[in-house]
């Protein structure tokens, strides 16, 4: 099981990337920095691809940067290892200033600590699968025998066993992308950077590769930064998502926070067609249980999606208990679950507080079970349908991408 810690691997603060003449004047001048893209180009001849972006990537998480074409997401990920030189701002990896690195330290960062998987594979056509996978180790100076042994292990891990001697031209698109993924894994990096790696693949192959990333993350717990323009892919893979528009991050949060509490009309339009029940967890619809409810009914995890809870409630005909480590922390009923589906459930950051108040009320009248039930329900009524506290939502179970009826997971 993957453990996400609060320790940042990458820490980005006030990052700018401006293309054009005298680019450094743009972030330094508040007037220029505030100009819309078209006016900035007209006045200065510059284009701000990344505008004042700040975020941390926590150890062990899948951090997704999502946006449409031209939003600045690919420029952003390339700035992290200075494949593109930032114009202003700070970038730190494990506390070390990336912008202050000399060529030797920067080379070490790219060879050992962060590896990138590109959209167009970047394979060497004259080399076999095995030698392509071992290429990064060869650059590091690892001996031929050792690097081939390591390459064979990784080839097996990504499902290409038996294809070691094939060349890229003999592989399908999905197989070539697996080679690219294996090449990145072979050097055992601390962070994997994915720049829209699956966007050129057919929908079924793309889904298989997404499942491969989920499996590898579950087994290894490696930190990942994943760039995509596909909302379904972002919701499926991401522990947290930074949604970009015109070089800025317009919202950063968990998939549940972004779908349940869009920051503005742009984000709201983005998530409009997302089946909420496949993203929102039962915490969104949970209320405090009465004494009778706490001992009866089907049990679901706090991380269960609303769609899973709907199935449990429909099968039993009774509210479902939300059970965390053997303790009933609340219940969800059909009305609250349907409210989430319809989008009528209010978002209230007081959910945790109210649940606690319900527990305290029940405990305060402990000897009288009927009074305890009534007090718990009264205290918990405010929490029915409330959303998790921002930034404190429990990790989702990844692997169930929301799919709108009649659509696949292609680009929006």
C-alpha cells in the first residue's frame, strides 16, 4: 500500500516561464505580470507560458497537472528539471535549489533522481527493447552485464517479457510506451515525470497503460508527476490535481474537491459531465448514525465511492454504515446519496466537526439509548451531505475512471 507523506519531493514557489525578448522584466513588473496573454504579446512581444505557479509534490503521491493545449502544463514539467530554464521563481527537490545547481548536479538530478516518460516514446530505432531499456544505465556508466540484468527485470515488470530482442519498429504503440516506461524505471528514480505519455494511444491501449501506472504505483509507491489534457485520466490517476489555464493554476485539490467544489466557472464547466457518484466518496453524504443504525446494515469503507454505496443500500434496503478500522463513523442513506448524484448536496467544511459533535452528544447521554440516538441524529443533521475538509480528504481508491455514458476516456 502506498503511503503519502507531507514531506515535499518537489517544492515550487512563484514559478514563471516567459518566452520572448527581455523576458525577466515580465514577472518583475506587476503591471506586465497582470496583463492578459494577448495584451502582453502586443506590448512586449513576450508569451508567459507559466505564470506565478506554486505547489508541492508530496513523497509517494501521484500529482497530476491537467489542462487544455496551451495551458502551460508541459512547459511546467520541463521546468522542474530545467529542460526548460525558468524565468523566475524557485524550484527545490528534497530541499535543494534546482535553479542554483551547476551542470554536474543538474546532470545527476536528471540521471538518478528524476526520469521522464515522453508522449512520443523517444526510443532508439536501431536498438533492441533490452538495450533501449538499459540506455539510461549505460549513460550512468553501469557495466553491460549489470545493466542488462536490471533491464530484464524491468522488462518483465512492465509486461514485455519475451520481447527483449525486438526493435521498436516491431512493436505496437502501447508496447513502445511500455519500453519508455521501463527505461525510466530502470534507473530507479525518486520521481517519475510523465508528459502526456498516453495521449497518442488508442482508447483501449490507453486504459491498459493507465492501469499499468496504477499497478506500479501501488507496488512501488514511487512519486509521480503526471501531465495530461484528459480529465478522466486525471481523475483516475491523481491523488491531487492542479488544473491549469493560460499558464496559471486555477484549482489544486483532490479529485473529490475539484468535482464537488469547483473553484470557478471554468472548472465547473470542465467537470460538468463527470458522473459525481464515481468520484465523490461516502464522506460527502455521511451523517451521524443512531444507536440502531450503528449496529445494523451493510458496511462500506470511508473511501468507498457513492456509486458503491448506492449498490450496497439498494441491495439491503437500509442505510449503509461507514466503518473505519472497525468503528462505525456514520451512515449514508438513499436520500443523501441521490443528493450527491444530483449535485444538490451542500458542501460544508464542518463535516468532521459535526460528526465529532454527534459522538459527544451521544456519549453525554450515554445511559439513555433513545436520548443518545436523538442527540446524535440532531448533532449530525448538519453534517448530512457535507464535504470533507479541504486538503484532508481520505485517499481515493484509484483505478475507476469516471465515464460519461456514450463516451470514452479520450481528450476533451
